[in-house]
């Protein structure tokens, strides 16, 4: 065969999600076996079929391994301070209601230092899509116990096993007012992609929890093998229960995992509730926020 046919560069297939990534920032920092990259692939697949105008999609993250997602996405993105992804995203949404704002961060960032913001954004039904990667540990800062570390699991701050009860995140989200709540693992790529697409289409506080392996600081310390072993565990120990009562989906150390779409309901978003309230109070004298925005753009 002629030598010119052995052009290696033309035979290597391009990455189908490459256009969504800032390739100049590759290679990424995630460890071999980490599940975060798999979730990014699912997120991109959901975006591709969402019908959204990508010029009006913004990704916001906080600090931590998952916080790097915003920096790697070839979208308008904001890498904010620790625990402040949700209030930053809230301000972004209120300043420009036409944006689809996605918060993409980890369990430590969103439910520890950022926990109060999570609670009140759900209570207010802020129009945000929150994707939370739960690897049950502080993966970037030394493997400390997080609010999601199961009882009995070891961490750098609990070498003899964690004794603190953990958050049941789907129940927390629903009880605070989220209108869409789902949980999947990094193994359930098709279900996860569909769920993210549904969350993106939903008006209001939409929450998707994703269990993903941290082979370096969680799996290794707890003698659970590598990332592949954890993915096999997800495969063998997950049970899909759509519509399950979120009170019943608590996670135990190496116990059964309930996954599925648990909540899908409607209620006014924060902006809708505000406009309805002031329209009722002030009648024709009140100009809704979206109309104010249109008027300001027209003047520009």
C-alpha cells in the first residue's frame, strides 16, 4: 500500500464533543478512573440535543475537582470562589433572565460551605440547573470527610471511620422546594444524559446528583479498588426507582443505591413569583423584570 495512505493524523477520529471543550487547556487534571469526565460527556450530549442556544448557556462552578468543569467547557463559564457557585449563578440569572444558567460543582462545594446557598436557591425556586458530582469526599484538598461521606467510611479527617450522619441530597433538594430531582451514577450514561436534558428544559430549581468514583482519595483509602471497580459496583448495586420517596434513598457505605427521577413538578420560579406579586400590588404601574430588560436593550 502506498506510504501516503498511512497518514496517522487523518486516521485518528476526532472527539465528538471536542467543539464543546477548551482543547488548549487539555490534558485535564482529573485522575485516571475519576468519573467527572464521564459526566461532562453526558452533559455535552444533553446540550447537543437540548435545542438551547449555546450562546445563551452559562456554566458556573465553585472550587474542587468538579469545579474545573467550567474552565474546560467552551461556553461562557465562571469559576467562582469556594461555596459561592449558586449565589453567583443567581445574580447572573437575575441580571439576564434569558440565560440558561447551569451550576456544575461537587458535593463539598455545594453542600458544605455552599449548603446555605443551596437551601435558599431551592426554596426560592431560582431558575437554575444544578449538577452535583458526589464522590463522597473532598477530592482536591486532601481527602477530608464531606457532608456526603457515608457512616463508616474513612477519610483523612476520620481515619477510624466517619460517625457523622450524611445528607440525603435528593430529600434535601425536594424538601427545600426543587421542582426536578434525580440521581444517577457515572455508570448510567444514557439515563444520566436524558435526565440532564430534562433538567435543562425545566423552569425552576432542577437538581441532578451524580455518584462518581474518586479512586485516589476515597476508593484507595477505603480499599474499594480502582475507578473500574467502583463503576462495576454501581452497575451491580444500583436499582432504578423512578418516583421513589426521597426520604428512602439515603446512601450507606457500600450499600444499595437507589437511582432514578424522583421529583418532576411545577411551581412559579423566583422571577415569576416576584412579577406576579408586584403586578398584583401595583397593577399597571409595575413593569415586570423581563420587560425592563427589553426596554434597556432597546435604548442601547
